[in-house]
């Protein structure tokens, strides 16, 4: 059994890959309701006979499996822990993945648009930039408690409109970001909020309408 996180709108790609691996897709997860692209999550879940997963407070107007902080998605030897990591959006979750064939502790984090390589996700697409930054600061305290060796696989990198100083490298570790990610290093809440409000990039084109479609409001 397997899971797909934040799929783009080409479900055939994931179905073909699963078939080639002899794997059945059990869960399709969106870390948040996206504002920069139309999610292929629901369509993929329907085609694969899988469960479509969002945070319980997503506000989506269709059927999905609601999860909250501390929940677990069971894939046998692989366990996916749900971390509620608001800031980029209020409903954002990250996935803490443990592979019991390798060890009893989490191996990597699918961090969506929260902690990315070299920067953090923007905070004004749903709430005010300041409110989102305050939520993100609290989220980071949770992520900073994770071990340094934990791999971080974000949902965006250089070229994305979801961050400012993103690296082109698609993955990192908690320890490396702790040492070299300037935004991740800031320990004072007021200083952090001020930093996040500085030089906010232009929003994705049609961000509000894209998010509305991903919520099921225009179907």
C-alpha cells in the first residue's frame, strides 16, 4: 500500500507508477488547500479507490477524510503521523513518516509549504500576513523539536511563488535548516513576524479563485 502527497493534476502518472511498483494507493493527501494550482488529489483518489485526506478545518465542500494533529495513517510497515502546521494556511498539515523496516523513529517529514529549503512559506494567502506569521512561529517551535537528522521534503523549491529565498535543492534536514535557514533561526516572535512581513512577493495569479475551486466552491 502507498500514499500520494500533494499531487498535481495528472492522476495517470501516479496510477501508472503505482501499477509498475505493484502498489495500491490507499491515501491521497493534500497538505493544504492550494492557491497556486488546481489539485489533482480528489480526482486521483477517485480513480485509485483511495481515501482523500485534508485537515478537518479545511472548509472543503465535498467528502474527504478529516484529520487533526496527532492522527496516524496506517500503511503497514509505514506509518504517517499528522502534524497540524498552520501558518502558510490555517489548515496546513505536515506528514511525519516512519518506516518500521528501517527503524522505530520517524525518517522524514513532508513539510508542504511550511518549512522549505532556505526559507518558509508565505503567510498572507488566506489570513492576514501578520496573523499567518504568528501561527507559523508557533508551528516552527513544534518543528524545531524534531531531531536534526530528520529529512525534510518540502512541496516547493526555487521558482515557486510560495516563498522568497527558496533553494533549488529539493530536500534538506531539520539540522541543516536549523543552522542555515535564516527565518527558521529567529527565536523572538515579534522579530519573526517583522521578518515575514518584509518583501512579501506578489501573490500567485488568480490565487483566490484557484483556492475556491480546490475547496469545491466552483463546480
